[in-house]
């Protein structure tokens, strides 16, 4: 078997540039970005959310394998998408005629916290880590469920606005509590 | 609790093509399934490439019992009940890893990879004459593999795996042993829980071709189309569904390409022909999609990567529907590639496979949502007075077609529910002891 890739750290787009703690105004902007996208996803305003993604977006979700503390960590892949794939997902779940997973829509609430941000020297690229707790209540199942995750993002500033260039989501589960993970993290 | 003698003869009715709702919701029937099916037959536990090196192990479930599947130093595979003979603690508390011995964390009873007890840690305190060789981990008595697929059985008297698979090997070869290197598991399996009966998934893959037109409009609408609809429709007409050994099911949509194996990357095309006979090659060469269920709970699917380039390739997934109760299962899902695949193709095959048939799959997210809505509406007497319908099986049930080269009973049309119904008829025979 091919080993799963080690946890991918978001890479420095500008080479070996030293990262520093993001300045306060940048941090606030980043925080508002994360809060606003959570709101847009919960409200199912997928087109608005899509506009926040850089065209070269790399979006990857993994979950964990239970391993001995002395063994090399492993993950299993949940999804590995580019912009075209994300658009296809959105086309499906935002069209009531094409989905039962999201029609009737589930109730979701995304709680974002523990945000830490590092900046490059020109303050146009940011390594951002955040914790995400997603509440989801599917229409068909009475019991809601929670999924906790850590997100490692690369945000870039282009034409004055922040865009999500990379997102690596690690779900804190080894058996996904639902068979339907149609939502974005 | 159901008595051995009071199982209903009316669960399946061949003349009407109906199936009791109860068998998808009753905990009593689930417990009887564990006894009469899952304790009796061969069950899939792992792929050889998950445990390539001595000491490598994965933990799995066989008939509601946790087991460790381990590659031993001599290259053999042992399947051990994951419960210490001393006081029952799990000797292995992880999903996968590598170990020389399994040491119980509670009092230190230590076992080798074959499950033999090496020491209790307090051997001198045992009564004189205590034979440690009688105190090993419980071994699953029968283990065998076919083309990389490892199976085990709790039944010491079960017929050989070769006999159990029988004619279905002809089809397994097409999916799992078509290049010299065979198939390889790409990454640790996805695992997820779904509130549905395991048979719902087993018959969906073995094979419900009707629901593609209702449940799965989305993935065809939002992804690139490799093969235009008229050709795909003809491929469904030309396709076939097969029951082998009366219990294992597979379905194919088949077309003909000018270039053999046109859907695969060029570097794989010549290799794909090397291990298959001409009839098998003809199936794989024109295969748009294929899916099947190996009785009772192992399914698989191969389908083309949606792309505007025909040679973009395929994805192959292996799915285990592990029952947890009558109303819940764990889905374990492996993505496989031909070992000769390039690194780029591997990645693409994996990500496309999961984009369509994983817990976040464009197909699967729709299926599981609907499967999870069956149990509650079917668990009441008002519903159970009215069985499920597999009526489109009836007209063709006794008239398989004769123009398909593969073994077993082949049927058309592809949209008939005939193989699903025969799967459940076999289930019924095992459950009731009927002939």
C-alpha cells in the first residue's frame, strides 16, 4: 500500500520567506474573512463563497486513522478538489432538482475559533490555522451531529481582497459520523 | 427472539417479486443473520497490499466480532479475535500498525503474530502443568485469499474459498487481477456510519440500475461527459447483469471502442490484456461501468473518470457494508489502482473515486441520505403489511440470456431488479434452510 501522505503543511508561496505574526489589521481582516465564509456556507450562498476562492484553490479534507502514539500518523482522504470539482459539487447541492442530500437542506452552523495567522513580509500571503466545529442536522436523521476539525489555510491578497488559495482540513474522527459529508468545511 | 423454527417462509415471494420490509429493520432478524450467514460464510477482511510486511496489521470486524488481521513473519496471514484470553481486553487498540507481538495492556499476557500465548507475565504462579498453547488468542479458523482479496470464516467446516467464489472468480479477475502486478490499495480506507440496513447497500451495488436515473441525475449533469448519452444508452442495452453461484452479482454497461481499452491511460492498455482470456478482455475493453456484490457484504464498482479525454482512466472502489445493527452499518471503502499506474494517474483515480463514491461522493451522498430514510417508515406494522417490490425481476427470473460469454446466469434488461432479487432469495435460503 502507498502510505498516506504526511500531513501537508501549507507551503510558503514566496519561497523561504520568513513568516511573522500577522499585524493586527491583517488579523482582523482574516478573522472577518473566516467568519463571513462560515455565514455564507451556513446560508448556502455557495456562489458568494466560491468567489472567495482563488482560481488555483487546492481543497483537501482528511480524517484520522487511530494509530499507536509511537507509530507514524496516518490519515484517510475524504476529498481532494480543485476549483472545477468544487464548482461541480456546488452545481449539484445548490440545485434542488439534482440533490436529495441537500434538499431539504440540512441545518448547519459552523463555529470558527482559535484563529492564528502568520504573514509574509509583504503582507499579501497568510498562513492561517483555525478550529472548526460544524453542527449538522440532516433532514432524514433525527439526531444532529458535530464534527470537529482543524483547518490550515493559505490566504492570499489579490486586487486588495483576500482569497483562499489552499485549505487543508483535518477532521477529528476516524469513522465519519455520517455517510453524507456534502458540506464544505 | 426468533425461534429457529418460526422464521417466516413469506419473507420473499417469488411469484409477486416482493420482499418483507421486516428483514431490513428487525433486530431479531439481524441477530439471526449473524448466526446463519455471517458466522457461516467467507467474509472479506483486508487486501494483501494493506499488510505487505511481516508484523503489519489492520483491525476489522467479522460478524460483530473485532479481529486483527496480521501478516506473520513466515508471510502467512493470521486473523485473531481481538480480545485477551485472560480478561477480554482488546490486545490491539488501533486501526493499523506493525507489531512483533501483541501484549495485553491490562495484565501483560503476550501473544505472537500467530496468536500463540508467549507468557502471562506470571507463569510461575499458574497451576503445574498449565499448557500455554491452549491459551492463545482465538484464531479465526479459516483464512484464504484470492488475487489479493483476503477472506476469513468463523466456520471451520466452510467449503473452500475457491468453491465459495466459484464462477464469480471469472468476474473478480476482470476487476482485481487484470495486469501483471494486480491491484493495490491506494490509501487507508474511508470509514463512515450510515443509519441503514447493510442489505440496502448490498443490493444497491448488486445491482440497482434503475435508481441511477432518479437518485443520480446530479453527477452526470455537473461533471464532464466522456461518452455521449446515445452511446451510453446503447451500452445499457448491450450490458448484462449476472448472478454466479446463485449468490454473487455483477452488472456491466458495455460498449465497443475503436481502440481496445480506450478509457484507460495508454500506458496501461497493453498490460490490461495480459492476464485475461479473450472473453474477459472483451468485457473490460468496452466496460463503461461495472458494479457487483460478493455475498454477503462486499461490493465493488469500476467507472470512468468523468472527463473530456477518453483516456482519463477509471476508478475502482471496494466497499464493505459492515453491519452494526439492523438499522446501522459502517461503510469501509478502499480505492484500488493497477499497480503499474503512474503516480499522477493514481492520485487522479483516488481523488475522482472519492469525489463520486466516498463519504463526500457526488453519488454516495445522495444514496445514503435516501437509505437512511427507509428504516423508520418501515418499522411499523402498517408498513410491514405491505412488502417491498422487486417486481421487475419476475418476468426475466427464469429466462437468462444465452449470448453472454461469462459463466453464471446472465440477464437483460439491465434495468430489471433480477440480480438484487436473487441475492435476497439466496439470503432467504440461508436464513430459513430452504432449498
